[in-house]
């Protein structure tokens, strides 16, 4: 077990707090919670949970966009002299 996070791990945590779990959309937080608890998140189950708790219908597009955001597909960083998705830079996918 490691004692401290690497600078790259700290950068990823900062990206998550700024870009994903920043209180703009509940979907990312619920997907992350589901992954931590069950290792999988099913669209229909999440859709039902969101409707029951928040009274709106989750679209497939928003679900896929949330996953893309969790993979840091929207956030970009400089890598090898060009801007790339942070998820690609750090090899992150779910």
C-alpha cells in the first residue's frame, strides 16, 4: 500500500473535483457511487433512481455524456505539444 498519492494521481483528483463532481450535474456523482458500490451502473436503474429522487427523466444522451465526462473526455490538457482529452493523457476509461 502506498503512503502518498503521486503528483499525477493528485492532478486526476483535482480534475475530478473541478470537472466532474462539481455539483453541476448529479448524474456523474451517482454513476461514480454506483461504480464504487456495484462495479457497474445500468442505464435503466439509474434512470429510475433519478426519476424517483429528482422527478426528471434521464436521457440516454445525458447518461453517455456523463460517462464521457467521467472519463475526462471533455477536459483537455497539453500533452506532447497539443491539447488532448485528459482521460487520454492519463489513460482513463470506464
